[in-house]
C-alpha cells in the first residue's frame, strides 16, 4: 500500500512535537468493538509501520478462518491524534488502521471501514461529491456497584430525574454536566466541531451532538472516537458508559438518529426552496430507497437482540417505516429548523448505538442511492402517530411495520441484494451466520420474566 508522503510527513511531525512514545493502532470489528495494538512511535517515524503495517491474527477478531488468518493492519496517517490525557510515558496517540490482504495488495473484504470506502466511491460514481452525516449517539452513565437498570436512583433523594423525564434537565437535577463539559472539550481538542450537549430523556442519559461530518468514512472514524473518548472521560469521573439500545423497560432507549444530505458540485442535492418541505426530487427518491430497504437494513442498524426492545411505541422510537415533517414517531423525520431546510437535511431515526457505525452508515446511504437510481417514490408523509392508527388505516396508507426481533431482520435481509452488495458478500454472510447464532443462543436462555409468568403453570 502506497501512503501519501505529505500526510505521513505531517503525522510524523505531530508525533515528534508531542513527544509521544506509544501509539494505539485501532480498527473496528464486525460487532462494532474497537480493537487495538500498541507500537512505539519510532516505528512510525522511521516509516516501517506506515509502509508495512502490522500482521495480526484475523481469526481472533472474527475477520478470518484460523487456517488462513494472517492479515495486515496499515495505519491511515490522516487519523493520527494525540489523546488528551496522560503525561510522559503515559501520553499516547491513536491512529485508525485499514485491514489489507496478507500481501498488502488490496483492501480486505471483512473490514467494515473498507465497506464505507466503497460507498464513498459509489457516491462519486453516481455524480455526488460526498455525503454529509451527523449521527446522534445517546448513552447512559453508569456508576460502579449499582444495578444498571436503576439509573434513576443515581441522583440524591430530592433532585431525582424520573424515567423518560430527563430531556434538557438542568442542574442540580442533571449531575452529568461536569462530565459532559470535559467530554466535549476532549472532542473539540480532537478537532470535532460541537453543536451542543445536554441531558437526554432517560435518567442519567446524555448526548453530545457534533456537526455534520462531510465524509462517510470519517464519520465512522469520528463515531468510534466519540465512543472511545466517552468511556475514557467517564472513568475519570467514576462512571462507565453504556450504549446498549434499551437499558430498562421503563426508560428511554439509546438511539443513533442519523442526519444526512448529499452534496453535488453546485451544492446540496437534497434542497429545493420551492418545495413545501424544502426537499428536492433526489431527496425524495433517497427517502424512498431507505424506506424500501428499511426492514433488511435493520440487520446492520439494529443488530442486537436488545435493539428490538427499543423499537416499541411511546418511547419516541419508530415502529413503522414511515416519513413525515417534524414527526418524531416517523422513521424518517424532516426537521423544521432553518439550518436543516437550507441543505435538505433528513433524519433517519430507527438505528441505534449498538450498531457498527461504518456498516450502519454504509447500508443507509446505499439504500438511499438505490432509491435515487431506481427513482423510488416514497409513500405519502404521515402527520400522526402510526402506532395509534387502526390496522386498516395503516394498510390503506401502505405503512409497513419494522422487524420486531433480530430474527425478523435476519430473515428480511436474506433476500435483499442491495444490502448484501452494500456491505459486501463476506461481511453479509458472516453477519447472517453470527446473528442467527445469537438468536439461537437467546432462544435457549430462560429469563426471569418467563419464570415469574410460567413457573406455577
């Protein structure tokens, strides 16, 4: 793999000026977990790692079979970042790696970041310059030695936030503000522009919103960095962080709403100031594509058993594949803010924070591009809550329900060639196999709910 000499030189200058001794080389596995190995910065500065990368065991991270598992991780110099903590030998940098074939001749098919790179190229082939994405990653702050399902008990006896009542909570009810201030500063030091931060709807649930990232690959990188820095910062305050989609039956879930719009050379491809909603025909086709592939995309946007405990009525999470203006019960919301209308921003609301961001973004964008290519008209936008409509009314409007289980998403995805092509056959087949096994494992597990309900029968 031939690296850009100017980018490598700039990265090496950062390492030299910072005095960093160790560098975390990190990539994301299929489940969306960060994997890491540490190399001396001298091996980057002398060019060895930039050129050759590091050989690793792909079978131990789910990328390959044991009998043919040698893979190569090569760092991307544009992603080098000195982490905002530690002194002396404890001061470290991190860099994102790409996984290549053993001989380094090309990208490896099981690397989620490589899937996002293919989508970036596909966008350009279709005449777009780039995709702008802004995911909203919600999470819970958890205290040690406390039942994570009872986060509402974390506050004192007087200033307590009750389930689903924490949105925009103020101090002293909100006791996560100091953590958020520090976490946000760390993100800004990493070059991520922040929109705002606030307490979310759940008890001890928070969100820091960054602005649109004008590149699908970089947005995946930023999302993984967001998760990493949230966890590292939380440790400093005696917390841990959970991105589980549904932590409690009664409280809000962790969603990953994804705002997006596509850019052409002349500007936004999604905006039409003369349209009632401010949307171009391209944007409507894009929406049509996402809705067309909504059920099958759930395999990657909502990839866990727990994901489907979030997609239920009354929790501001979509249950049906619908769209509407300013409608937070719809799967796709058209925001009403002036800034959103200037670019034709759309918000996809069904995905959650358990997803692998590279794969989730890839599937959403490719679904939308299929809509543009095939000119898929979306159904009429809804104005009410589809969960409160009669079954007959939903049928009349052509409203389809999203999967209610991971198995439903697996079954929907099996026959969707667009989703398979988006992530690549290797990742698709591996995901089908892994998630089918996950469903079987869960089906074998006997829960407390079942014992409470059926033990005396």
